[in-house]
C-alpha cells in the first residue's frame, strides 16, 4: 500500500495544502476507498471532508469505545492522553464526557 502511494505520489493539491503527516493518510484513505479516516488536525479534517471522506477523530472513537463498553472510563483515558501531549478543547472534552455520562 505504501509503495502504491510512493509510486503514484501525493496529489499536488494535497501536497500544497497539508504537511505530509496529514496528506499521506488522506491519500491512503482515497486509495483504499476506506470507510472512515481517523484524523484529528482541523485543517486535515476540512480537506478530507471536502474530498468526500468520512472522518472521525480520536475523541469520537473513544466515545464510541466507551459506549460499547470497551473503555472503563473515558475521563481516565483522556487524562492519559493529555499527559502524553494530546490536546482537546475544554468544551469538546466536556461534551464527550457528557455523552457517556461522565460529567
């Protein structure tokens, strides 16, 4: 798969809009016709949406996992992620916690 992207190169529009860390996953999602692209960066999300990709962020994925019973505590996971440098706005975090009943 990675070879396919390297052979064809990134779409110049992607390369001009985004850094390689955002552009490559979008290109791969398009190449694979992925159902969903996991991406958190605001600009990358906007470009992916504009290109017709269904996106989900880390926070949304964690909310789904908590609802499915895979996570015991979303708050604890978010604390661990924050300690590792993951950033999310306070209102967005509060909304995610509200959605899973951990206000």
